[in-house]
C-alpha cells in the first residue's frame, strides 16, 4: 500500500479530530487547496476491512467503527431512545416525502399530530424546519437531517427501504395492508395491488 501524501494525511487528521461529520467545504477550510474528494477516496480504500472506516452520510464524511466490531464497544447497559407509534409514523412520512408540512403529514396519517411529536423528532436531531411552502399561510416544512442518516446508517435517502422490503421484513401491519388492498380495489374497480412509493 502506497503511503498517503501530506495532503491526504491532513484530511485524515481533520476527520479524526472532528466531533461531527464534515462536508467537503468544512474539510477544505482546514486543509486548504487540494483534491479533498480524491483524498477521501484513497482513505476510504486504505481503511477498508479495518476496525474503523471512513463513511459518507449524505454529503458529510466521518470515521466510524466497522459494523462487525460495533458490538465490542457497546456499553453493558444501553438506554434506547423509544419513539411512540405517532413519532415513528411521522418520521417515516417526513423521510419519504420531504420537505413536507404538518398538514401534509396529517393528511397522510389521517389524524392530527401533536406539536410534541415534532418537538421530540427535532430534539433527537433527526428532523429540522426546511423553509416554507409558497401557498396561502406559508406553512413551515420539515425535512430529515444528516444526523438522521448517521443514526440509521444511511448514505442517502435513496437507501430507505421500499414497501416490498418492509413487507418482506414483516414491518407492515397486516391490518393496514388489508385496508390498502381494499382501497386500491375500490379505486380501480378490480383487484388492486399495493403500490410502493420510492424514496426521493
């Protein structure tokens, strides 16, 4: 393996010292002129198969423990962050449809959401305000954050599972699926199939 040049070593040092994932511009601000992306590609290859890896989460990069080693570093007692069903559904709607307004979330869920649900998601760092919809009243829109991608191990929203993946994993409620089939059948007058929406 060819030793990295000083510029690549500088990129490595900046990533190692960073407390949060960094964008290309943030790395460039520390290391100056040079091909940051090429340095990241080299470092990613150099760390492949080792105990730590350089991973991309959205448009940010960070060091991360190799997935097969993570179990060795977990504390004996973990305090998992549990979301209510409303929180899980709201987060899923935002992830698959972002940017989305409160009214659009409620239309998809079929029920109103409490302000506290969005507060919990924003408090976790997974959801953020994302501008206003240019319609009467200019309602606030919400979108997921880079921390959402990091927490769920996604490189981008394109990695979100499709409806077939969710069904295969047993994560769709059979009662909900039955209602979906019934609605599809009524809409097209025949035996409708459940249509999945791909992540944008």
